C-alpha cells in the first residue's frame, strides 16, 4: 500500500536542479506504488519544481492507456516536464547572455565566487545598479514554453495529483501570499522567484518579491492540508545549508552566510512550531478530538556539497552544471531514502534539535 507524503521544496536559483534529481527518485517510488503525493509547496526554484511536477502529473493522467498503469504514466509525464523545465532554463540563460553560464564551465569545482563576472556583479550591486543576470530574467520564456496552459491545467481536480502551494512575499504588507492550484499562474511563479534586484511582480494590485523571504518553503499551510487529508509525513528538500563551520570574516563570506540565514529563517521558525506541537501531542497534552496530528519530518539535503559551490553558482544555470546538480540529487536521494522510508507513518527521520529553540538559563 502506498504511503501518503507531502513535499516542501526550498528555493535556491540554479541549485534547484538538485531537487530535480531528488524528485526523479520520488517519482520512481510513486510509479512503483510505494508513495502518494498529498501536497507540495515551494518558493522560487522550489515553486517551479513543484509546478512542473504537478503539471506533468495532470498531463499524464489524461493520457490514454490501461487504468492499472495510470500512476506510471503520471510519474513519467512529471519526470519529462521537470527535465523540460531545466533544459529550457539553461537554453534561455545561454541565449540571454548570462555571463555566469560561460564562467561556471571554466571554474574548478563549479565555484565562481572569485571570477571577474562575480566581481562585476558585486560592483553593480554596491552601486545599486541591478545586474542584468539571473534566473528571473528568463522566466517569461520558461513560462511560455514549459507551462503554456497555466493556470487552467492546475485548476483541474485530478485524483492522485497533489495540491500545489506557491509562496511569494507581499512587499508592502510584509506577509506571505500563497497561490494554490488554479491560482498558480505565470505571474505567480515569477513573483515567487523575483529577487529584489529585479522589478517587483504586480498581481491584482499588490507587488511581490521572492517567496523565500517569508516561506522557504512554506510549511504551515501545507501541514494544515496534510491534517485534512490524513497525511502524517512531510519531506523537505532543502538547498540552503543550515550548518556551516566557522564564523565568516570577509565581506563576501559575511554576505553569503547572511543570505543563507535570511532564506532559512522562516523554515527554522516553522519547524520549531511543528516540533512544539509534536511534543505536546507525544506528551498527551492535546485532546484526541482536536483534529491535530503529529507530523513526521524528513529532510533530503546535501548541505556540504551545495555550500562548496558558492553563492554565484545559483545564478549560473548552464546545462552541464544543472546535470551535475541533478546527478547529485539522484545520488543523495538514493543514499538517504532507505533511511527515511522505514520511518514513514512511524516517526521523524530528521533530528531537528540542532535548529530548534535552545534556552540558556542561570
């Protein structure tokens, strides 16, 4: 019997191709009838991956064939759509003249933080001039070629297709805006991936920046959905390293770590909230008829490997680099999933003590 899980996908620019590899592993589990996807949330690149997965699954559900092979068709269609997403991003970045795309192919270990292109970007940022590089510039092309039927196709209810939640940050109201299923439009995806160095995306009179500032990825609304459908397991795919040895000293190192902490802050707070409720449930302090359920937390990550890539590789969606990240995601899934799978429906496999609240008292 398939085990129901929910997915939360973090943003991280081109590093989102790591999630591509992880999703291939999960889709293979789904095709073999071992897991079902109840819901999926994401911000920025995580939102793109989430949308590609659900979009492909809906397309696969409509393909002809025997009912017994429906799930396999959905999984294969989703896999093809995610690959289409990243190949289109790579192509659009190359033809768009992104200098990081060429630079990263020459850099040992894929780290381009000390290249002339990175220094030029630093100078432009310091003078408040927006550099005309980055994944955000290519999203219009990606929307046209990869998601031509948004939002209509996500508005169609389809058995076995997860609910999709995309986060953006409302600039004026300092709040998280969620776009769910049929509200996930091309503009919503652009908003979710809009870093402040680009013009905000306007939707229905509100202006938005990257969803990662307020939910990277958003957990609370996904957990609410899980409780409604009876799903107990939440799998997070993260890209920003939570742990990094040593205190940064140089200007670049400080900015890099500050960026990582900023984009992980909402995740840490929401994990704290989930774990606080878990402790109350485990202690029998929550009424049985409250409707609240324990949420088992699982995490797939490659913190050390992704940290070694530096900050500017996130803006370098060269095809060879994306393939490297996809393969890293495949390898990581193959290594971690055997530890996670036996825990599904039973307990958390992620020990969150390192990031949950610590209290020092005299």
